[in-house]
C-alpha cells in the first residue's frame, strides 16, 4: 500500500467523522431534545434556560418567587438597581468602562 493510498484513507475517514459530527451536533441532537421535551415545559417552576429554538440549556442556580413588581421592590429595598436596557448608548458606556478600567454606574 502506497503513501498516497494511506493519505487518501485518512482524508476519507476525517471527512466522514467531520460529517458525522456535524450531522449529530446540528441536526440529530436538537431534534432529539425537541422530541424529548414535547409537553415537558408544562412544569410551572422549570429551572433551566432555553435556547431560542426551545432546547434546554444550563440550569438556573437561583429562582425568585413573586411578581416582577415584588422582586424589583425587594431588590430596591436591598440597595440594588435594576439593569439598564441594552441600547447602543449603554453598550458604548459599558465598553468604555471595561476599556478604561472604571466602574459602570
């Protein structure tokens, strides 16, 4: 068996493995999670994040119980501020605070 034949076999195997990985990672796995989770999200306090496609992601470490108004009030009483909406202006201010090593208000 010549060196060209060995290289060709390695390239074929590498291409096959790459194609299999891509098929599993980007097609089969998301379809599996979608199929598995049909009807699963009926739980009231599900403690997982979800991708835009609805696929379960990371677990949430802390859950807050209450209405949005109650939670915001509790945080305000504790001295916390609500987060600024992400806009072009706030994104620039955050970037400047990181670049120039000063706190973001």
